[in-house]
């Protein structure tokens, strides 16, 4: 089952200063939709607003026809959203398997949990080999796999992935983006929040560019790559 996300006229403030200023965008079901922007553009604030961590002061965020704008975070998660946070943020003193189990803490059936874990171990054989290893002792690339696996344990309809290339070598970045494409091919809608424009546009179906808290431009990947303002900002 896939999800659609509609964000309409969202304003989000820290103290009294609006960081997001009337942001509107749509994530189509079954797609990889990317949100591009430099540091300080408002990308992470928008992720926090979707998850209810920094609630929007105005506008609407709608998942599959349900307005989630004012819901608390724990209720938003139950609607079918999972987030892979910036910087991976594994539980360092828990094993790989324990980290994955945390991702499915709302799942009451042990059989379902074990089935999902087996699917993740099939996707990430390295994690299967190291299921008893403490996540904090793993490499950055392996921790990225743990973080993605933990998000998938929730069997989400919409997966929000925040800066998956952050701090990884070019080889691991490519590996991560291949995994994101594979996740989408399995039927999960993805909102990909990134600065790595080339890799992101290569796997996305549609994109939005955020600048100073507003949507500066939007379009299909080829259109965005051809636009002068995007080329000037990201391609040099």
C-alpha cells in the first residue's frame, strides 16, 4: 500500500520567526519525490513539521486524505509514516537486531516482526551477519543500513529520508541511493530530502527546490537539471 502526501500553504516558526513561508508540495503515491535545498533552506524544518515535532502554525499537511497537521507525533507515526533521520542516529548500545525491533515497537505480532526482519536481512546481508553486534561499533555505511532497516520495520506507506548521503563516501552514497530505489520498487512512497542533487535527480520521479523557506521551483528531474537557477546553485 502506498501513500500520498499533500502539503498546502505551510508556515512553521521558531519563536516568532517563520522558517517555512507558505510551502506547498505534493508527493504522489508510489513515487520518489525529492526535496532539494541548501543548508538553511528549511528542508529539515519541513520534515519536523510533517512529523509533528515542530508543528506548522498555519496550513495543512494531509496524508491519504487525513489531515495530520495538528496530530501529536506518536499518532502521526501510526498513520503510516516512517522517517530515516539525518545523521542516521542508531541506538549505539543496542545490537543490530535490537535496533530493528525498536522500529517495530508498535507491532504486537512476533511472527510479523520476525518476517519483516527476515526481509531486511535479505536486503542487507551484512546486517544478518552482524545481527548481534552493537550498532555503535559499526561503520557509517553499516549504521545507515541499520537506520533504513529500522524505518522499514514499521512497514510504512510513506518513508521520509533526510540527507541519506551525509557523511558517507561516494561508494556508500551510491549504494544507499540504489537501496532507496529498491525500496520504492517494493511499493513504498518516498520523500527524499537531500543536497546531493545529481544522485537525487537520477532516482527521483519529481522534485521541489526549497530556498529561504519557500518552494523556488518544481518539476521532473530533467526539467530541474536544465533550469538555470538550479544549475547555477548546484552544478556550478
